[in-house]
C-alpha cells in the first residue's frame, strides 16, 4: 500500500503551516517503512507563507521533508492574485498552474485530503 495524501494550506497563518508540517512529520513517523506520496499544497493567501521573506523560518523543516519525498506545491493563480513574484517563492516549492485543479486531480488519483 502507498499512503497518498494532500495537505491543503490556504490561510496565511503561521500556526496553520506549523500544524500542516507537524501533520506530515507525524504521518511519516507513523509509517517509517511504508511507501508514500505526500503533497503540501498552498493556494489562496497561503502562498505568502512560502516566500523567501516569510518562509525562511520553515526552510529547514521543508528541506527535511523534501528529503523524505514530500512535494511542496504553490498555486500560480494565488501568486498572481496576491501580487507576489515567482522569484519570491522558495526554490523548494513547485509552482503549479491552479491549486484548485491540482486538489481535484490528486483526490481523483486517490489522495486523501487533509485540512490542517
């Protein structure tokens, strides 16, 4: 079995991101030898959390999770909507065209939806 989940972060609130990262870390601890495909997806105002200026405090945790195979995705629509620049987004994050479409696609592909 492969554990597949998408952790949806859509609020520009540090406690929400902290909870999402803790959820992912706790899941990985609970399934140490299991296959997994995990995504942390940022859309809406949450895109602001993963800019270079705001995301620096989370960078070590994000890099550790990427090393464990977790993917971090940021909605390009949100980047544009909140007048951010693509260059401001942490390099560790993949920019995707539309977060809402990705959420639907992931769920259709069997990913569990987690809303921290």
